[in-house]
């Protein structure tokens, strides 16, 4: 008999991601995989075989919860079969009493699965952006450091389809455009460092996989604390939507994320290409050229220009871009627009200039 369906599902998800990572590592930069496979060297030197590079290392970020423990177990099973080394990192946020002891327990569990190297990293969580955002920033900084130190090819994250649905709803509530509706990317971070194999796997499947493999899991009390927005959405918002609209809401929201990401990527590409045509010799933006562009493309150019001038991306909202956009589409001689990061946008003649104030 084969593995339980839940175990088979998580292993398949991880196997696909590991295949992707290996394909990327074995493909010369700039050459498509198919072309690289078909290429034939002009000269061969059979006298001396090149040294085999070390096996790539893939880390899993594991909190000890069901999602990340399921991911760790699947990585431990699949990695050796593909010639990949598997390790793990757990981050101690220090936000709860005994968090250091729990981190040590996670390290032991990961080592019992056969992962190596495994480490626990303690972080100091600040206050910028609220508790959830601050914890996330500290966590990713720690994971970046660990990945760099170990020379890891990738870090696997245990976000599930349910997490994706919650992210889409949070983006919808912010009202900041289609990019917010695109949720979490399957591949993100510098150089594609972060991979999310479980975006098509539901939370229940991950928990079931842990159960049938007798993997102990830890349920973070923060995930049930109504003080946190995501927790309220998980335990109140999504159940209410499913009650009103029927089952399938999570799947539909996850599908919306992928469709929105495809559209947003296409618009971003269009905006990058169009920007060259509206930039003048001094780096300013020509208002007439901007006016002729569709709003979705124009506002992407404005956002990019504001960020390049020093506006923090996380603090730049749709209302800011709407005000700058009116300097182009609703020009009535209004004054400069103040943006986050002490950036100022003003219209000078037929040009839009965005720079530090």
C-alpha cells in the first residue's frame, strides 16, 4: 500500500518544487532549460572529469505547527531521493513565555526527521507596522541570514491554500488594487529564495498528514487570539463567508489570487515598457504621455517613480497615487503632493517631477 492520501499530497507538492529548484540550478543563466538540455558542447575533454558540485541545500522554515511540520516531513522524505540536502530553521520570536524551550523542541523534531543542518534563531520583534508585520519582518530577516550563512539554494515556507485565501481577503479590505488580491507568490525573495509548495494544499490536509505520521505539532495561541486581524478572519470571517456563500470559498479565493497575479504581472510589464516613452532627458515624466496611458498602467509608473524617489513601498497607498494622478488628469494648478518618506510630487509645466522634498 502507498502512503495515506494526505501524505502523498504533501510529498508530491514538495517533489515538484525540488524538481523546479534543481532545474534552475542546472540551467545556465539566460538559457532556457530545453535549450540547455539540447545544447552540445563543441569540445570535450574526456581526460579529466569535472568535479561534481556539492549537493544543493534546501532549508525548511518550521514553527512546529502542523503546516510547517508536514512540510518538514515531506522535505525529509523527498530530498534524499533527488540528491538534495535538507535542513531546517526555527525562529524564536520571544513573544511568549517558554518560546525558547519550544524552539529547542522543534530543533529536536527536525533532527529526528533526519534534517541537517538544523538551528534555532532568536529575534527581537520591533513595533513598526504593527505586531504581525513586525514579527514577519524579523522572521524573514532571520531566515535570510540563515540561508546566506548555509549557502542554501532555497527556503521552503508552509503557507497553505487557506493562508492564501486569508491574504486575498486582507488585500481586498485594504483596497490597494489588483496586486493586493494576488496574495502570496509561489516563488519570492531575492533570487527566488522563498518557495511555497503548499499553496494548493489545504490546511486540513497538512494537519492530517501530521496525524497519520504521528508527528507532534504545536498550535500557536496567537493563531486563535482575536487581537490579531488574521486570527479574526480565520475564525470568524471565512466561516461566515462559507455559511453565506457555501463551501468552496477558500478554493475560489486562492484561484482569484493566481488570476490576479497573472494580470498584475502583465500590467507591470506594460508599465515598465511604457515608462521609457514618457521619461524626458532630465528624468522627469511627461504629463501628456502619461495622460494617454490607461489608468492602471499610468499609476504603476507613478508608484515606481515615487518608490525610486524614496517613498517606502509599504506606506504608499492607493489614495496617495490618486492624488498624484490628479496632477495629470485633473490639473487645475494645484500645489505639490506630499508622499511618505518626505517625497514630493509636483507638476512643473508639462512635466511631473517626483523627488525628495
